[in-house]
């Protein structure tokens, strides 16, 4: 029975849904985060939700934190709020992940200021955005924001990640945590990502696309880029996770009020619990390379399609081609 559950995508998805929707109480908590003095850490999407809670916990444990966000005044007010709560002052990391030029500028500005990066939380994301919404460069907004820009960011910041791994007194690898979702299992596409629908064009415009499928592709993509980058960046540990089903602003685009009300009352957990799994992957002393975290701070199994060598190869080649003008030569 267990073999059947684990070998088939949909049953495996249902099995994952159960364990990830109703997790046991956490046995690893914020209090278990080690001291992070001298660690410089970037959290994307730290202007709200899980990202803000992640940044707060990192500050409490003495990390030098960069608050990633696309809105300058929102970032500044989060820095003030977290300073009042923790006594520590974070720094801004202004980046619009729906624009590769902005990612490029943010990465280069950071590299100009800092030589080392101990951890990068690729946390920012959008869900169920209107299908008509495209990024600045004409890609599906969910795929560019959630996947492509994080791949670009982790690649451009590699010199600082690598430098941390080679020179830190803790003798550990730099970490990159990619925030995925259990939604990676809840759409039916045999290979995991329909590349034809990721870019504006005739095929995309003439196809009846479901925004939840596009979100699913992006969340499969988060785990696959973690695999790809683990191979490319030997000195850096990449991992990915499902943070839980949480009360955050992520639901802003959902147009099914009944769903929202249902989830809110029965299933959604407080956002602060959602930061635990990624904090675990990004800070725990033992190496977390290649792990897939599930709530709360447990080791889980990613959707079977994420480990398909063809999908890993196809996404890597597709990203290298589409990002050719932005990736280092
Ligand atoms: N909440 C859940 O139930 C749940 C479940 C599974 C996975 N996740 C994942 O958890 C991650 C965090 O989501 P959340 O629940 O904390 O939602 P959230 O409160 O909406 O936070 C998302 C963050 O991403 C930022 N962001 C969105 N588009 C951006 C862009 N173009 N450039 C830069 N930043 C951008 C947002 O910034 P603004 O404030 O400027 O919009 C915000 O800070 C996402 O990757 C999401 O897919 C969440």
C-alpha cells in the first residue's frame, strides 16, 4: 500500500496533503536556532508573511539580515517594526522579482557592499495571479517571480555564497532555501512543467490555462532549481520546502471566497509557524543539502516529478537559454 502511495503522483499527493496539512506539533522551534552572529542573510519576500517571520527570527539570533521586497516604503516600515521588536536593524534589499533588470541591479549592489553571504531564503512568491499578468520580460508572472528570478539571484550571488563557504570559521557551506509548496503535487501534468505556457505568445494566448496549474509549475520549479543549483554550486547547499498552509497575504489573488473562508476557519495556520521549516533548513547546524522540508521542520518527500532527470535537464537548459542575457558567461 505504502509503495503504491509513494510511486503514483496523485495518491502520493493525497498522502502528502494529509501529513502536510495536519502536521504534529513542532519538536524544533525558533528557540533551537543556533547563534547566527557574523552571518549575512537575505530573505526575499520579507515585507510580509512567512518572509517577515523568518527575518524576525534570524534577527533575534543575531544575523545581519537583508529584507527583500519590491516596495521601498514597505521594506522601511518592516525594518522599523523588526527593530522595535528585536533591537536589531536589518538592511533593505530592494528587488522586483518580476523584472530581471531589477534582480541584476539588486545582486550587483549587494556584491558591491558585502563579500560573503551565509544564507539566501528564496521565499517571495505569488499565487493564482490572473493568467493575463505577465512579467516585465513577457513571462508568466508566477513562473518568473517564483522560479526564474530566484534562479538568477542565486546564480548572481554565487560569488558571495561561495566566499562564505570557503572562509567561515564554522566550516560550513552557505545555504539557499527555496520555498515551494505542497501544491507542487496538486495538478495533473505528466512531466511537471508545460514550458510552452511560460512565455507570452500564440500558444499561451490560445490555450485555456488554469492559474493554479501555473502556480503548480512554479512550485515544482522551486524544488527542481534547488536540485539543479546543488549540482552547479558544489560549495553551496540548496534545499526546498513546503512551509505549511498559512494565513498570509498569499491568498490575495484567489477569487473563491468560499474556499478562503473554509481554509481560514479549518486549515490555515498562523504565519509564524510557517517560517519554522525554512528556518530549520537554513540554520540548523547539520547540512541540509537536497532536503525537502515539510511542516513543522520535518524531512519530507518532494513530488516524484521533481527528481525526474529529464525535467531537471529540460528546466536547466530552458533557464540557461531564457536567461542568457542575464547569467554570467
Ligand atoms: N501561505 C501559504 O499557505 C503558503 C503555502 C505554501 C507555500 N507558500 C509559499 O511561501 C512563500 C511566502 O508566501 P507568504 O505566504 O508569506 O505570502 P505573502 O504574505 O503574500 O508574501 C509574499 C512575499 O513575496 C513578495 N513578492 C511578491 N511578488 C514580488 C515581486 N515581484 N518582487 C519581490 N517580492 C515579491 C511580497 O511582496 P509585496 O509585499 O510587495 O507583495 C511578499 O513579501 C511563497 O513562495 C509561497 O508560494 C505559502
